[in-house]
């Protein structure tokens, strides 16, 4: 990573590692304890010690396979912790539920926060369905102390367990719902990512396992683009951080998600091709993450650094995905202090993100099919019933007048974006 591309956390942690000789201490002792006061010498601990996804870790942590965990109100431990869990690919099926008639304060088309997503999940009955509890009552939530407990966590270098002791660390529970047989602890997110920090489930699980006789059920709720994805995990060995397994996963929606292949053909027929914009052809395979990025930007404009820090991106991915959204006409940018880009939704992007699920997806398909590489690839699929291979897609791209795409290697890399977006579009009709 170049000095120019390093963030404030990268530079601050490099200084801390040098000052306290952290790498040597970890090699000698297996781990290193660091206080909030020590971290604050360079930057606020709340900005320096919370990394919800592996990709958000400072470069020096990534280079040496390190992670950081809180162990008290003012202390942290750094080691080769296997601290993150990859999300499984969600099942494609979506169950449709509805909000109660007459409810005016919740709007299926406008869910701007995790708290509102949780309220919709409760009011629609999806939590009761997923948890198989007839009656659920909201109980504890917010910040609280963890109490005292010990656990084992895997060292990802030696593949041996490391002992960690926690004493009144701060935990935060987004919501908890108690039924007749269990207490479900929810961690809710509106950002899509490849993984999550196990601590977000494990510390609340250990805290409340000591306080109740009922079963404690760690639940992850991810809301994006009209879909509620619920994951239930279980720690097979309560004293083992890495013993979690996925017990159940279901998707729900409180909107109409019915889209057919005929709907997609109709979008193609009524859409005219536009000249290619003077924007780099996208290298961002996940349309779901482009949409999710636009959702987050619908609340406020964000700088390049803020997108990188708040979302599960590195600086290169931030550039790729914001450029992809600009290519589709959903985002634009201006330059703020230090000539750093600041991103915001265009009028078209704001209009699309304000639509209900079905119309939003069709509008996004229209934005895509205005561009020849995608419309011609979709035509080829309709003619043959199979996705064109990379060479066929590259052939289409070469005839499309793409901006600053010259080498064959670039054509091949970016053909995966065409394939990924068309697969996403076809998945709408499969769901």
C-alpha cells in the first residue's frame, strides 16, 4: 500500500506498532495488551479499534494476520486471532409477509436504519416465523457491560487456541426478543459484506448465557434492497469463540418481489441504447453491493474515506464501486478538501432508490440495459438460453466503444462485470 493510499488508522497503528514493538511482543508472548490511553496517543480508540469486517483492518494487521478484541472498558488484546466469519451465500427463496393494515408509522418503501428494519421484522411477523416463537416481547437493548468470562479463540497462524479473559467490556445489543423458550439477541446491519466480526454475536451470547436459563439464540439480520436476510447461529461450545455454526437462514420481504423473465424482456424492448459515458467501464461484479452503496448514500453524501471506513471496502474497491454507480447514472461526485472526492446520489439515483422493490429493480435493469455491452449480452442469453462465455462477452465489448479499455487483459477482467450483472438480473426472475 502506498503512503498516499494509507488512511489515518493505517498511519496511527504503524506508529503504535513501532513505539511499543508490538510485533516482537506478539512473537515472544503470543499476544499484546494495549490500553485505550495508549491508542489515544495517536487517534481516538473508537475509530482505531472497531473493525466489523476483515477488509476494514489496518494494513499492518492484514499483513501479519492480526486482529484486535476488547477485554475491558479500557483495554484491548492483539494477536493472530481468527476473529471473523464468512457469510454463506443466502438461499434464493424469499417469503412474502405484510405489515399490519392501518399501521402508518412504518413504510415498506422507506427503511432508513437498522432500528426501523428490526421494527418492520417484528411487526410483519417475520421474527416470529423465523424464531418459531408464538409470542415475542422486546426486552434488552443498547450498550451494557459484559460481566466476566473466559474463552478460547483460534490462532490463525499456529492453529492452536489462545486464552482470553474479558472483564466488563462494553457490548451493544441492537435488539433482543424473549419468547417462551428462548432469548434471541439480534445484530442488525444495512451494509452487505463478505464476513462479520464474531465478537458481535459472541460477547452478548456469553453475557446473557450467564444470566438466564432459557436458550440464547444469536441472530444476524441483514436488510438491503427490500430483502430481510435472517441468520441463526449457535456456539456448539460456549467457551469457544470459533465454535459457531449456522443453524438456519431465511429471506423475507414486505414488498411485492414478483418479477418474471417477460418483465425483463419488456425492459429491454422499451430501452434505447445510449453512447458510452467517459467513465471507466465497471470492474465491480456485485450489483447487490452497488445498490447497497446507493442505499447508504441516500441518507447522506460520503467522502471517499468515509465510504471506505464505513463500508466493507478497501480504497480500490471504493473506487471501483463508486465508478460503477456513476457509470449507471446513480451517483455523481464533487471534490472536497484536499481534492478528495465526495459522492452523492444523482436525481435519477434518488428517484430510483425511492421506488418500491419491484419498480426499483426494473429501473436498475433499465439503467443497465441502456449500455450496449449489457443489452447485447442479454440478447445473446435470450437467443440461446445460456449465459455467453467470456470470449463472446469480450467480442460484444470490443464493438461497444468503451472508454479507455484497450488491452485484452482489461477486456477479460471487466467481462466478469457484464456476466455478474446479467446473472443478478436473471436472479430477479428466479426468486
